[in-house]
């Protein structure tokens, strides 16, 4: 269907502008966890609510273990185990 094909080729303007170089992606060993954050934050308009985005937008490099929801990767792992 031409309309859908044309829509797919357009860039997603809701996506985070840092997604091509976000260091958080390298910290995940669990693909499911990373995909959850990408869907919830990185690839949606919700990226503006991301704790990493807030710091990066101010010119500050976020800590590598800071998650979009404001928790740290280590703290989140301990809580889940
Ligand atoms: S984690 Fe945050 S800063 Fe990094 S790409 Fe996703 S929305 Fe952007």
C-alpha cells in the first residue's frame, strides 16, 4: 500500500536525537530490557521524559549506568534479583 510505504520511509521525528550514539545501549546484556527502554523512551515522544535525555540536552554526559527512568542499572539489577 503506497501510503504505508511512504510513511515507513520518513524519519521518525518522535525518536530521540541521541539514539544513534547513546552509551546506554552498550551497557545492556539483556536485549529484552534494552528493547523495553527503546520502545518506551528512545523511539517515542517520551524520550523527552528520559533522565539521560534531560542531562544530555543540557550538555552533560549522563553516567553510563543511568537508565531513562532515573534509576541506575546496578540498582535495578539488585532489585530484580
Ligand atoms: S536512553 Fe534516553 S538519551 Fe538515550 S537514546 Fe534513549 S531516550 Fe535518548
